[in-house]
C-alpha cells in the first residue's frame, strides 16, 4: 500500500497530524480552491502528517468516478498519485466506542481516525463534521475548514 511514511514510523513522526475529508481533497486537487493554499503548502512541504485510510481513498476514487472528474477535466491518475505521495495510509483500528457520533455515517470514519490517532486538525467543509467541532476540541482535535487554517495557527499551537 503506498504511503508517505514507512510503516512503523508513524509513532515516531513529530509533525502535527491532520485528516482531510474527501471534499477537502477534491477542493485541493480537483477544484484548486484558493482556500486550500496554506494547507497545500503544509502538505507539500511535509510540515504536517496527513493520515488516511483505505476507505478514505476508496471514497475519493468513487467520487471521482462520478461526473466530477469529467466535468472538471480532472486527471484521476495524477490525483491518485498526489494522494499516495502525501497521505500516510493506515488501518483505522478500533476504539471501545467513538466518543463522538457524526450525524452522517459516511463521515464517521474521519472523526474516528482523528480521535484515535492524535490528530491535531480535521479539515472539512461538511456540516455534520463541523457540528462536532466544539466537542472534538475537548479531545484535542480542531475541526475546521481549510480556509480558516494558517501556518501561524500551527506555530501558536506548537509553542
């Protein structure tokens, strides 16, 4: 399985961990949304450590298989290569029970991965995930849209 880091080195990586939901990946790699510029830079310079699961990659492939890729002239191969280059693929694991329940079952995997793996930021524009922001913060996860994040946020929280 392609990954941004050799297996077994996840625990040793000191970079802040992030999770990106599918819409944010599309905003970044397909729609080229300017609100993703700071996040894109952080990912490309490897200032952050992006965690993803095979189910997340499958969801992206599924969405790209619809008319999204065709309508936007997206290069599916290049998008898959970028995902594989920057994301560290891990198995989701299981927790006794997730402390937060998302109202959209399709989005549960994102909050679960964040909560179970020491993730600092979960990037999303999804209302169901954003609704969990206050409670997720109590567990150390900041849920926010990529446009609301900046490298300065990373420096302040790292101090």
